[in-house]
C-alpha cells in the first residue's frame, strides 16, 4: 500500500456537496447512519478500493436512494449523460 | 444515533475480562474483524443502544443492546507488534462478548 500522504488538502466542491446531501437524507429520515455504512459495504469489492472516500459515499447514496424508491438507476444515468454533454467530461 | 436507553442490568462491568466471539455472519457488523476471537478488558459501559446490525437494514434495532468500551493489548491483537504496553480500544456490543 505504501506510505500514507499526510499532507492536508482542501475538499473539492463535489465532496462538500456529497457530505451535504448525505446529511440531508439522514436528517429527513430517509436512512440511518448504519444503512449508509451498510450500503457502502455492499459495494462490488473490486470497485471499493478503486474509489476515494467521498466517491464511496456517492455510490452508497445512489444505492440507498434507488433501494428506497426515491430515484431509479435510469434517472441517474440519464442525468449523468445530460451533465456530461453540457460539461464535456465524465 | 439514538440516545442511550437503560432497560436492563449490563452483563459486564469495568475490569471484567471478556472474549470477543469469532464469527463471520453476513451483513453490517460493527465488531472489527481484527478484534474477533481476541480477549480484552471492559473499560466502560456506555449504555444501551439500538442494534446497528438491524438498523443497517431499516429495522428498529430493538431491544437496545448494551455497548462497552473494551481495551486490548496491541501485542494480543497483532503478531510482532513492536511496542509493549500499547493498547487498542474498541466499542463492542454485548452480544459479541462472552466471559473470558
């Protein structure tokens, strides 16, 4: 795994937004902290080590929101395609 | 996230030696894998809390489970740990503990 980089770094806007969305869906009673953790643990084991901390939160939030019927995978994919077209990057 | 609820007398008290069950059930488990099967000492009883193993699947987690802070010698946990006297502290629910 190699040495740990202990240099402090600023959070990106998307990371702050991910934290905010996660807090909001918790406060609204959509899911508990334990469900949030479980959703991340349920991730494909090959995907887990390839993602950063907040990327795992995004995947967990997507899974919970789809599981509970707030969003569908198709809606998320459609929005992603729309954003990629507008912003020109994945 | 729920507050402590006291519904029963805890089975263990600070100073008790306890053994962590070694088990690998499927699901969301808060007992870290590296501490399963190890023996330590109860440092503190926190109170009773809804069971996270059930909260993780949208259930109510009731009845609440006693939660303890348990201290372990690092040398009992990790082979060839370099420093004597170091400890690792883990929050563990009562249903993972048995008298040592």
